[in-house]
């Protein structure tokens, strides 16, 4: 079985370390963990592939990062899914989530986009919301700061101390979802 695991975010060095790109940070962790390198694909994405597991039980994993901005990410991700013949219910989207605390993880399938432009774009491109989401908590800004500005800022010094462990646990959640299914992953990771 083939799974497409995509990290939502914006392209360009100025966005690499921002809260909005936490999903892409998890893709980088998975690539590092499995000793694969992301490279350009004709679908306007960067991809890497590897096997998770051994023998007949192994899953093919395609990691993907769109080279488009967040609000246009659906087209490249759909093109990548089409190229590898992956149905939406075998797509896992990793994305930042304002409405859960920093470093909290929530896994689910389907649902609304909660104002997230990357999810909105994916749902529009696929014509369905029936794909998995791993929601990565970034918390809400303190005081009057606009959430749109907050997501495009780097993590605070305090958050950066926990960021590596958060990214590693998020990568573990991806592998659990593929290997063990949604219910067990929710029990073990939904904090």
C-alpha cells in the first residue's frame, strides 16, 4: 500500500523556520530518519520515497512538500497523488494548528479546514475532505497579535527548546498512523 505524506507550508528560506511550516519540518525529520533526500518532481513538489516495515507488510511512503504557497498547495499535492495513484484516504497532511496548545498533536480523518488555507486548497483540489490530518499545535498568539502574522514568525526561544522533541513525536505519529491505524494513533498521540 502506498501512502502520500505531505507537509504543508510555504516555499523559501524566509519561511523555513516559521510556525506555518511545522508540517514541512516533520517531513524533513522523516526523510532524515529514513536516509532519503527530497528532490524536485514535475508536480511542483519536492519528494522522497522509502519503505516502512519489512516484507509483505511494508508500506510505500512518498514524502511531499509543495513548492507553491500554502493557499495554492492543493494542485501540486493532487498532481502528486495522481502520479502515484494514491487515493485521498491514503493521504496524510501535516499542518500547523492554532487551536491546540504548542507541541500537542491531534490525528483525525476528514473534517473542516478551520480557516487553514492549505487544507482549504487540498479539499478543493481533491473534491473531498476525506484525507488524514495530523494537526500540530502551535497555540494562539498572546495579546493583540494577528494570527496571520503569528504563524509566519519563528518559534520563540522557549518553544525552540521543545521543538526537536515535538517534531520527532510528530514523525512517530505519522509512522503509527500508517502501521497501526487511526484509533490506536489517537490513543497514543492525541495529547
